[in-house]
């Protein structure tokens, strides 16, 4: 595929998504805002928007822009496939920073749906880590820009409350959430786990380029890591929990409690706080259109009660500003920080 054509195609899709994010979403929000009587439940919002042509366009744009981003003529997957030999040459499958486990079973919930409309998921093709990395740039476009990047802001928030020495990053993907920790805390020991070997291999490439010596990437299940009990001061994750069924979320929290030292902190960044019926309706629709089947049950969980039941203290659930000056009427994820402390 011609590189200029690919870049132009992806730039067009990003521009169309910005139109969707601002103009279309704003128009949909206005329809609900001006409805009389004001909708108070999910059913009320659905009654307002079900006959709306604007909302029909909003849905179409979201579903099909994502599909074209990955699978269209100028999609990320065919582009990566055309560069397969060169991309594979970039990988160091013998990196001392990465340990993959070919025998690790992939959970059914993880393999049965192409989450994000990523064909085959992030685990099935050896190039999937590169595809996911490129795809994330339109979700978090400031990725890697220090003090602007979502992940950097999250790390800064955690570090502002104390510098952990032993960190476990669950569901690290290609390392975007792990990098600020190993880069900003060179004295810390950072362990990152994920199910997808292709993503871990890409994370290893970046860490090697950063000349990192304080991080290791392991192919493990977040709710069954096999890591020593009480061996971490901090357990964290970013955009992991909403992709798991409730029983696995509960098991992941229990695993975090097991591997944390007494008094250790657990801090997760995910999508959870939905302040009104409109926000909930839009978010649940997004889950369907983006193949994220566990996003709704996760949002419905009483996570604070669960954590207290598991013995955590100092449980807080608070909104998170992923960037400065986000337009108030732009579509955005309901970023939320969930934090708790293991009782000492």
C-alpha cells in the first residue's frame, strides 16, 4: 500500500471522527437537552432519540469509522500486513525484558469477540501489537507527549501521592500505560502483565529503545498472575476492567489484594462514572458499536461495595480529566479513577 495514500486515508478518518466527536455529538446532545419533558431514564432518552435522523448518523459514523480505521481499504490491518517482513524484523523475540508463555490459555471472553473491531483481536496475529499501537493514537492522540498524554497524567496523579518502589501494571497492552512508570521512577521495579504476546513484544521494543532496565513484561492473566503474595506497593491498570466480565473483575481485584503488601495501593483508570441518563445511554450504545460487550455490566457494578467487601480501605471513585480544556459538549469517555488501600 502506498504510504501517502495510507496516511491520507487515516487522516481523513480522523477528521471525520473529529466531526463526529464535536458536531454530531453536540447536535444529538441538543436534541435531548431541548426535549420536553426532560428525559430522566434510559428509556426516556431512547424515546427521544429513536426517531432522530441525527442520532442515526451518529451511530453510523461511530460504527463504520472504526471499521474503516482497521479493515477498510486504507485500514491499519492491511497496511501492517503489507509491511509484515519489516515489522517482524523490528521485534526482538528474545528480549530479556519480555517473557511470553505460548502455553498460556486464552480465556473465552477474551477471544470470542473482536474488541474495538480489531480483526482477530490483539492476541491472534504477531503484528497485532503494532496495529493496536497505531490504532491507539486516534483514541489518545497525545500518547507519548510528556504531561499531555493521558497515561502520563495518570502516572503523575499516582506519584503525587507517593513514589512506589514495586509496581504491577495489569493489562499493559503494548506498554503505553507502563512507560511513564519505568521512565519517571528509575529506582522502582516495574512488572507489567498482559494476555497478548504480540503487544508485549512491541512493549519490549519501546522499553529497549528507552534503555530501560527496571521493567519486565510477562504474559500472564491479570486475575491469576502467579506472582508472589505481598510483593508490590502499587497495582494499577488502564482501560482493562471494562473489557472483563464481572466475575473476572472481582477475581482481578482479589488478585490485586493478594499481591499487594499491607498498606499498598491499588489505582485503576477506566470508564465508570456516568452522571445522568443521557451519558449512560450514549456510553452503552458505544459499547455495542465498538464490540465492548462487558462495558455496560462493568458500569453497573457497585465497585466501591465490592472493594470494601474484599477488605480494601480508603476506597475512592472520582472523575479524571484526561486532558486540559476538553470542550464541554464534545463526546468523551467517562474517565474514572478507582483507588483503594490494602489494610495494614
